[in-house]
C-alpha cells in the first residue's frame, strides 16, 4: 500500500522532520509550504491524503481546504492545528476534513490518522465506481 501524501505547512523544520519520519516508513511525502503551492500540486497530480496546517500566511488552511474539496473531492484532508486554533480544526471538519490533529503532532497518532483517512478514501472511490 503506497499512500500518496501531500503535507502543507510553512514551518520548514517541522515539515522536514515529518518527511524524514514518513520516509523511514517507506511513505514518501510531497511537501508544500503554502496553500497556493498545495493547490498547484493537486492540479498536477493525485494525492490520497493531504496533511494541512491551519495557520499559514496568505491562504490559510481553511481556505485551502475549500479549494481542495472542490478540485479533488475524494482526497482526504487532515488539519494540523495549534491549541489556539482548535476551533479551526473543528471548522475544518465541518468543511469536509477527515480529522484534525493538534501540534506538536504525535507522529504515531498522525500516521494512524493518515492510514484511516486513506482507507476511507479507498472506500469512497469504490462506492463511486
């Protein structure tokens, strides 16, 4: 099972650490440092799961989520949120995100959510035939 993951976050150190940890598990990820970059990548290739930070300069995660739902409706999205923006994580779920996780993210928890989001995407894809 090769899950195509796009991780969107403007914190370079965090995203590099996560990329290494996913890579160790043979789950290479594509990274984007902004919502606009993420949407460009989604227009060029298909992803199963997007891990999306809520707070980013320019287009925030909730704006990006609305566009992701429009251009890649089967792609599951997990919102990354700090304690201060917990409400935004819940808002994201109302807008169609699969789930949210608090930063600093526990990697095993995030990995579990990615796998479950992927399973849901596969079920939805089969249901649509």
